[in-house]
């Protein structure tokens, strides 16, 4: 097989293999995506009684000297104790934590005053069970906007009353500045965020241990060993496909140049063979037709394109030695003499000598020298027989004979199709290689020659 054809076949096979692997990879990746989506969509819950360490919540008084104080001016008729509580959320999952919020159930009467960095969703219930709710950013609000919940003012301090059965929900800051959402895992960062809020009550101590922490984890499709495998696989396939596309493009470009060069060579050889054929009016374009028939035989024998081209080019030049034969002999209409026939036979050796230094058309010299050898050894110039005769010469001998029989000559009319078949059958094994004759008879039938 010629190199260009081989490269194109390899590219085709590799493309099929890559396409098959890509389909399998995509199917597997879809399954991976479904699994990851299911993992990411799972809502998780941590309470004070949970034993999981994946996510941890700690609510405690901050404990500094200035983190507790008394407030006299409450507007309630009694003083209150204020305390700053820290809300610490730890993500030990080594993945991103998203959509998290913390619900704190209230068991003692107290007043929510301030909080940071997120917002607080207030839930108050009256004696009839009617719920009042509003979400408030306690760092940035207007008192006039507090229309959904009960509140009072102790001087300039906001007091949102909460009693047993009420609850608050801490909604983390989603701006990205505080690092609360998404909360990175401990593998990438500290995995911890600290929030805070201020609560007033009469006793000074407050039980905030009853909480529900809801969250979702987020894993990238490309994270972990499995995600890394898919990333490397897709990138690798993309690179291979790019390389194949480049190689294919270069192969096509080279093939086009090769075809153009082949046409140039063919035209140049056509000029040369026409020059030799022009000395005999009746052999005009004989070499071109002979080369065409020789290529048909080569293709029928299963030769690859490169070898078929070699046969074609060599056949174009097989009669180049006729240039050295006098025109009066080549154009003679009557029977030629023995001496003249001896001169005619020298076209084989003269042609071989002329083609001696032609290196880039393989077997051209053999084609010129041996195309008049006979399979039984009675041909010329060396009397070779059977497989001693190069294959290319045995091919051209059949093509040469067919063309000679299928055109008019000065001493006879061209033979009919049946007569030509009979001649080949009669001379199979004597003048011609029987295998090549058999293939050419098939060609005559298939192509209606």
C-alpha cells in the first residue's frame, strides 16, 4: 500500500477507535455527572446530638472583658444583661459547603439586638400560634422597615423579643467577602467561619444549644481521582484529535501536491513516449494505451496504488527504443526483411540503455528490455522464460499484444473481440504468462474491451 494511503487508513482506524472511546467516555462521564449531582443535591442536617464531624457548629459566649455588659435603659421597666455570642461553623468535608443556614431554637426569653455577617430570619409566635416572620440584616436596617415582627427600642438599641418556641435562622453572607458562602473545606483553607450576634436577657445566661444546621456540599465534576481521570482523558482525546486533524490536513495537502507532481511527470513522459510512437503512424498513442491496459492488469492483480503507478509509468516508456529505429523500417507497409527485423529487435536494448540512469521510475529499464520476451523462452533479446521474465514485462507483453491486435495495421485489419480472446487463449503459456492472460480476459469481460 502506498504511504499516503497507509497514513490515511491509519488515521481512519485511529479516528474510529478514538470515537468509540469517546462515546464510552461520555457515557461513563454522564454517569459520573449524575452521581455528583445527586451528591450535591443531598440536603444534610447536623444537630447538637449529631456525631458527624463532616460539619461542626459551636455557639458560645465570646468571653472577652468587654463582651458582656448591663443595660439600664431598656424601656421595659427592668435592666438586661447583654452578651456577645460567637457562632462557629467548621467544614471538615474537604469540599465546598453551599446553601447552609443555622436554625437556633429559643427556650428562654431574650432579646436579639445585633448580628453579623449575614442576616437573621426572625420567627415569633403569639399565644394563638400565629407566626410573625421577617428577615433582617441587623448591621444595616431602618426601624421603619421592621413591619413583620414585634420589636421595641431600649434607647437607641433594637430589642427583638424572643420567647420559648420562637426561633431564629442565621442566613450566611453570600457576597463572598466574608468567606461564608461557599465555605471552603479544610483541605483548601481553614474550613472555618466565625459569625456573631448580641442577645439581651434578664438572667445573663442563655441556652442556645438547640440548633439545626442544614447544608449542601458541592463537589466539582473534575475533582478527585475520578474527576481528574475524566479531565485528563478529555484533554488527551482533544489533543490526539487535534494532532490527527493536523496530520490528515498535511496528508491531504501532500497528496494534492503528489497528484500534481504525478500529472506533471505523466505529461512529461507522455511527450517522450509520443516522440517515440510518432515515428510509426500506426503506433500513434500506442504507449499511452498500453500503459492504461497495464495499469488495469496491475490493479486486477491486487497491486497497491504506488505499484500500479510504477507499472503505468514504466509502460509509457517501454517502446522508447523505437526512437533509434529508422522510420522507413517502422513505417514499411510490406513485409520486412530478416535484417530489418534484427534492427527492429534492437529497440529493446536501445530503450534499456536509454533508461539506464532513470532511478525514480522503478523497473522502467526492465520494461523496455524484456517486454518482447515470451513465456516459453523463444522471445528476444535474451530468450528468458517463465518467471525469469520480470513481472512488469509479462504485464506489458499482454497489454502490448492487445493494443497491437485491436488496431488496424498496414498488412491486416484489427481483430474482433472474439478473435483477440482466441489469440490470448491459444498463446497462453507459450507467448504469455497464463495467470496474466486469465486476469486480462476477465478485464475484457468486465470493462467490455
